[in-house]
C-alpha cells in the first residue's frame, strides 16, 4: 500500500497552507498549462486520480462534465472534499492507487495532478487507466519532473557569484527517494523520463503533448519567486490518448 | 548555413582521435541501444543525416539496405567516407541540414547520430524528413540531451566529499550555446525535451521509443570511465515513425 503521508498531521497542516490548497486550481502556477491540454468537459465521464480537496472535480463539473469520480488515499482530504459540495454527480471515494481496480471503458478522461510520483508500481496503474478509458479517451497528468526527483541532495546550490544551479546526480538510478517536504521521510519514486514515456507507449497510449513546465517571462514578472523555476523543470505535464 | 566546425583543422584532428571515429560504431557506447531501435535493414532505402566518416552507411549496407544516402556538411569527412568504399549503392553527398531538400516519399529509414543539436531550425529539417519518409517509415536519431546542453557552465562539480553533480541551470532558456569541445566556440542549440518531442508530434510523427542513454552496470564494470554517465544523461535516443 502507498505511504499515506497526507494523513500525517504535520504534513496535512503544512499542505493545507499551500496556495494550491487554499486557492485551488488558480493557486497552482502550472494549472493554465495543464488546462490547455484538457478537452472540452461537456458530457465527459471523468476520473481524478489523487483528487485531494476535490478542486479539479468541482471545476470539471462546472465546465459540464457528466460525472466525476474523485479518488484519494486520504480520508481526511476526502472529508474536506465532500464538505464542499452536495453535487450528486461527483463521487469521492477512498482508494489506494497502488491497488486500484477501475471498470473497463468507463471514462472519457483520466486526470491526475502531482500524484503519480508517489506510486511505486506506476505501470500497473497506467494499464488500469488505459483499460478504463474508452477508445479515443484521454489521460492528462502532472508529475514531479525526473530532474527534480533524481538528486541525492535535491536543493539549490548557490555559488560565490550568486548563481543558482540544481545539483543533478543519480539520474539513471531509478527507485525510491525519501525527502523532507512538509514532513520527514516523504517517499517518492524516481523514474527517468524515458522510462515513463516508454511505459505509456508500451501500454498502448499515444503521446499527444509533453510539457516541462516553467514560468513565462510574464509569470516571473508577476511572481518573482518563480524565477528559479526557469533554471530546471520541477513538473512534467503529459497528455496522451487511447487510440480510437 | 550551419557552422562547419568539422572542417576546423583543430576540431577535425581532435575528432579523428575519438573512439567513435577510430573504431566506428563499436566505439560509441550508445550504439547497442540505438541499434536496438533500428528495423531490419534488408531492402530499405536509408538516409543518414550527418554521416561523418560513413560508418553507419556502410553498416546499413552490410545489413542489406538497398541504398544509402549519406549527407554531411563537411567535405573533408565525406572525402574520408568515399575513400573507404566503392559500393555504388552508397551515395555520399555534401549538404547543409539547415537548407536540406529531400525528395518526398523516397526513404524507409532516416537516421542521424549526434547531429541535430547543431541545427538551429530543427523543425524545418524534421518536416523535410517526415515528407521524405514513406508512410510507415522510421526516424531513429540520437541528440545531445537537453540536460547536457542547457547549463551555463557544462562541467562536473566535485564537492568536498568527492561527490559528482551536474550543475543544471538555464533549462528553460532555449537557443544558442557556445561550448569549447575540441575547438573553441562550437555552436549548438538547446531545446527542452518537451519542445523536441512536441515538434515531432506536431509534424505528424508518432513516438515509438525514447531513451536517455546511460551505461548499464556491466558496461561501467567493463569501462569504469563511463560511471559518471549514470549521474546525468548525455544523450537522448529517439525512435518515431510516420504513421502508415
């Protein structure tokens, strides 16, 4: 079973303070880029893998999705998600993505935001998602970028001249990474970009778009703290479909 | 026109000493991985973009390719290539890949080894290649990895404990890079991995395989100097096809 770090009280308290928790989708700088990869929502049957507070589930319904299934490991987050809506077309359910079983051909869109790097057996999950999509259905997800995940010491190095570099190493060494982010010992799984994309292709997905998210000049101007995100990509956004 | 660094006498002399120049394909550690992406050669019409000494062209013919067109900017390298074979089915021609025009539907396989990072207008070249392939035809190429290309100071950093890291920065800043490798001021063009793959997809290629080459444990044991190549990927190998 996946580590349930979101139910760690310290982690949960810290996570609750993040802009993406407080402000929802608009608090996530990568949201406009991820949104650009989404099809029109009208009439779609949607599943959100790692739905957290359910911000995306509610947005999808506002945009006209027919039904939305929001899955998360954390009952604490699901409770908060359920408290924000009485919409009967949104179903929030507890699920471990490591063990997930989905009905075949039941969804038009599978979405996931920053959850897949917590999954050890990601190919298994991707096979489930592929089978759960109708032919022509889409998978749109974000994941921590392998460049961000790989290093033994994932933190900026500032040199004598104040130049900021990201100390990449261990890129080819895939597997478990333990980092201290909001709580000690958060477990993630590093995979190279090649491994991730070849898994998708091997399962039968066709790649449609890949974005190594970084802020535009205008976004850095509006939010100068984002400037460092131009030095190395922190997130990877992927759009793929199950061929019709 | 592309910089013709291979006709710089110092560069050429240095390049001539590299294992991949002296020993051919077997002198390139990534060759087994690149070869694994190639279709059976028998009967194929092949074009090699940046053929250098022509090692791949001759190998393709040995494997049964029907015809091979080897293109390179450097007359000096083409002279050497022509001197090694009298095979009338191999045609070595001088060409600037920035300006290349290829006959439509004339090839079953386009191959390129470590040449595309020298090309400023790579989308133009990829469109030419796509049109020059028959439906079902393949493009297999290697290119310097964006992680290798991006940094302002592309060289290992060794810390007090002897740990080796690659100082990544400027990843989102695409464009010209000037490096000193065999000669001063070798010009290359950095593109993010997303930009490269989206260009391929946008032109109509379907991605089949992507490998961020690194040596296996056995390869490191046989050639310990390769160990650092496990810390960050230096090369990217891509296989794509024009859908039938």
